[in-house]
C-alpha cells in the first residue's frame, strides 16, 4: 500500500499498522521503552525469543528525517515473508519515533542515535543493549537515507564473502547506484564499501568515537552488517520500493546461508 507523503511522518498510524500486522503473524511485539509518550517497539519471532543464534536483525527509523525505511519495513513484514517463521528474526520498526514525527535526524534529547549506541545515558540505548545481550545474528540490516547523494549505496562490514554488489545489483533496477567515489569521507566503488577489519580505528578517526548501530552490531552481534541508503530527494514511493527489494533479497540471502 503506497504511503502518501503527508502521512509519511505519522508515527501513530505506523504503530497501529504494525500492531495489526504482528497479530496476523503471531510474532511478539513488546515496548522497548517510551520516548515522549511514544512507545518504541521491538518485534521478535519465537526462535529469537528462545535465544537461537543466526537469522536476521533489522532496524529502521534511527534518523527521523529518513522516512522511507520505516514504511518499507512495514510493507515487507505485511507481505508475511517466509523468513519470519524459518529463522530467528528481531525487528526494530522505528527507534526514533519523536524524530520521525518532527522530521528531524535527532531524537527527543538532541542526540544522533547513530553515533550513540554505546551511550548508556540514553534510555533507548540501554534498553536496546539489554534486549541484544547474548544475541548472535548471521545478518543485520540497517535502513537509512541520505539527502546528499543521488543514488543508492551500501556499507558492508563482514567476516564472510561480500554480498554487497549482488544486493545493489537488484536494487539499482529501482534507483541507480551512487557514482561518487567518496561518501562521508570514505572511498566507495560503484556505491559499495566493504570493511573487514580496523573498525575501531574507523570509529576513533572518522566518527569522533561515536558508535553507529551497524558497527556495534558487527563487533558484538553479527557476522555481516549492512547499512543500505537511498537518496532522500528521490520520490517516496521509489525509495520505499528500493528498500523493499533490498529487504527481500537480503532475507533470501540469510535463508540460503542457513540452508548451506
């Protein structure tokens, strides 16, 4: 169901649809914490609740001015993909509901959450860390957007053979790849950067010591961590579609890895 632009930041409507969709799939929706009266949900299937290793972690809405990811994740979930029952799955539909409502990158306390995943002064971070204790995933997906670029691109942190080019090839049928050779100070090759080591050095030298979600996930909780970005100046429906393709192909990859 396409989301009209005027409702793209309507968090109550987003959460209402999530609750209905979760009821239809039999997964568990819990409140991670509260943020200015808004509940921040976490959704898990039975395998994840039982502490099984492997499977898939997905989050969206870390930056409130990046609205396509939250709706694409919902639409993908509403399609009832096979992975929801086959492998452990943990979802964070919107980690920054106040930011989404106000159409701003920062959260209600003025923090950029994606530089704050070790900052235990923030309730959402301490709650997130508690839920993630002892968890190990094969693949984590972090859905984002970028207003400075015109194409899609992907950060890949991995201990396995790279899957980034394969995923971008599927998504570029919707939105072309970003062609810039450098994004946010890092060298990209046709919309892809792959890192396997020196992650702590990257945090210290380029990120001012602030830990993004994807990096902390890679260091502590998963084998491969992917951050997918669409250009926020493109049409909303196109951006949602690109994220949907990314989610579908990444979920398929996780299933194939589990079956191998």
